């Protein structure tokens, strides 16, 4: 979590955070899900890797789709 002094510089219109509360809570509630009971850390890491791969594939497909529409073929 950022310090109070650092948050003061990052809060405001056009800055990274809208409120001081958002800045101070960064890292706490935005970290991600906790590990489920009965799963190994390896399987949790595999799930994260799969999710990252899927999101990269979606972004690539969207980029290619936009690219093909702009060329006019």
C-alpha cells in the first residue's frame, strides 16, 4: 500500500486515484482471490496462467479484427 504522503500526490482529477480511500486501500482489496481449500499452489498458478493467456488471445483477436476492418478487404 502506498504511504499517506505518496497518496496525496496521486489523488485528484486526472490523477491515478479518485479518492484517498482508493489509494490507501490499493493492494488490499484489489490483490485477487485467496486460494481455495483443497487446491495446491501449483494448480492456482496454472489457473492464473490460463486466465492471462485467454485475455491475451482475446486482445489479439480484437486487434486483428480491427486491423482487417480498417484495410477494407
